[in-house]
C-alpha cells in the first residue's frame, strides 16, 4: 500500500506509548511472492519442473493454480487446516519510509514435513534448496539432507538477520552450494565467527551475488569465477531479483551446464525481474531469452542455453 503523506506528520514523540494511528492509502497491490514460490516459478518458466515443498493455508488455492500453470509441482505442499498462508504486508509513504508486518501463519507447520516420502514419489532430487522458512523446519530439512545424502543448497537469506551463530552454522555446514548476496556473506562471518576461508571449507561452492556487479563463485577446489551482470538493464523494482538468479542458476545446472554458464543464465533471468514490478510478473519467449543471453555473453552461451530452455 502507498500513503501519499508522511508517517512522521502523524507521530507525536511524547505520545508514542499511546500510539493509535490510521493512514488513508490510495492504492493496494497484492502480489504473489515468497522465496520458494519465486524460485519455483522461475524454474518452471525456464522449462524445469521443480517440486515445491512448504506449508500453506487453505487460502493458497489461487496461487497454487498460478504456479501449476507455470510448471511447478505443488502436489507435495502441506496445507494447514487452521492457519493462513504466510504474508508480508507493508505501507510506504511519500518519503519511502515503511511500516510493515510479517505473518508467518502456516509456515510454522513446515517443520512437520519429511522429505523422504516426497523423494519416494518424485525420485532422487538433483538439489534440495533450503530457503528462508520456519527456523526449525530449516534445521530439520538440512539435517535430513545430510543423513540421506541429498545434495542441498543453503539459502538462509532473510533468516540470517534473526538467526544466531549456532543456527547459521548448522544451516550451512555440508552444503553443496551456499548462495548469498555480498552483505549476507559478511553477516554469516560475523555471526558464526568463521572467516571467509572457514566458510569455504564447509561448503563445496559459495555463490555470492553482487547486484549490478554480477556474481562471483568460489570453492576450495574451484578457481574464482566472476560473471558480469546482464547488459542493458533498466531497473524498476528489486524484489525477487535474488530468487530469479537462483532459479536461472539451478536450471542451468540441471541442464548439465558449467558454472559460468549457469551464472549467466541466472543473471539474465534476474534482469527480467528487476525490470518488472513484482517478482513473478515478467514475460519472455525462449527466443527472446536466448537473444538477450547472446547480447550479454556471446554466441557460445546462447547456443548452449538455446538447446535446453523451454
């Protein structure tokens, strides 16, 4: 929601302990989101059929239909009989100040989900991406991946701000791939007490997104790879950009492409999101995607990806 005035004009410092204010907003936008939904949507658009695992409420039906129409397997989602789907609600004012609330709702029931019964139906996973979720669920799914030998991608994202060092260490240790942005990589080091080298010793690959500067990939036995951002980007709104990169990166790995090429695919998909309001509102044809990849990364990249996309 957007409030055309300023929140500060309605706040009296001496009366904050009795705060009771209401703002008349001039618009309301409801958009599909959530890290798991965004990443799954991106994978589906690229022609991969991801399996979405999480906990939702009975109000998820329309969203589920949207995801399934875009290639996402939603048949293994846990539906809470009593709670609504997690939701983020925010109001911005004319100065870009924000008042926001996050309702976890059914997300707290994600800890009840076991991965093996799902794997028994869909087959062994190429990767299990464990994104920001109920912390207990994240821990349980990470530990199950270790015990059962599923390769997992650690993507703690927003939970890094709330998690302590012990939680973060457990979520990262043993990951095949750790994905963060540059700020989050420093949060990990600060909270865990690990150095950058310590982190690399505990994961096979560390993928760090750098915003407009692209992405870097490093590992204990992996020479540093640096990929510039997609060319010709006109930024509009950044929500979901990191999720889109993850979708493109994982899709390309699923196609059997090399790390540099996977990062290039991720950067192109991220470009579509940053140029659109909303994390799942972008549109392109396979030919358009390949053309944009060709413009930014050359003919070899376009030819390789063109054989798979869609």
